[in-house]
């Protein structure tokens, strides 16, 4: 995979599958057609920055992780006990992951400061 769209599409698929979401879950959550998810995962379409940000937060990764060749930053993990998940559930997961990502970032900053202070 050489193009940016191919790399990003592949990562979106990996993170989606790792998170246990279907393409339909993602399409419903983003309010886009299911074919757009399939095209994005195969590198035939690139999402806008706001959609990419929502996906990164939903998956619990940084935006940079969506473009990486390999997953350098492990996604945040969570367990779901529901047989079905809807857009409201996914939005809740995104918000929780955003908080966790911010916490991770602050922890890294404090560790760097501690090593240099």
C-alpha cells in the first residue's frame, strides 16, 4: 500500500474490526452511506478531517495512528455487554475515549517534564 488513502483505509478497517464494530455501525454513527465506509477502507475515498477526528476518538487512537503503516499506539480497550450498539452508544464511547486520550497525553507531558525537571 503506497498511497495515503490506502494506508488510512487499511488502518480504519483494522481499528474498526479491533473495536468490534461493523461497517454498518460506523456508517450509521457517521450518518453516511455504507458504501462510503467500504470505499474508505479500500482507499477509494478519503473522509473529511472532522469525520477522521470522530473515528480516531471512537477507536481511541490519535489522528496520526490512522495514517501509520502499523499500529504504533495501541487503541484504548473497552468491553461492551450489549447485543446491539446504536449511534448514541457509539457517541458515548467516543466521548469516553476522548477523555482517556487527553489523560494519556497529559500523563506523557508530565512524564517528560519529570525527566527534564
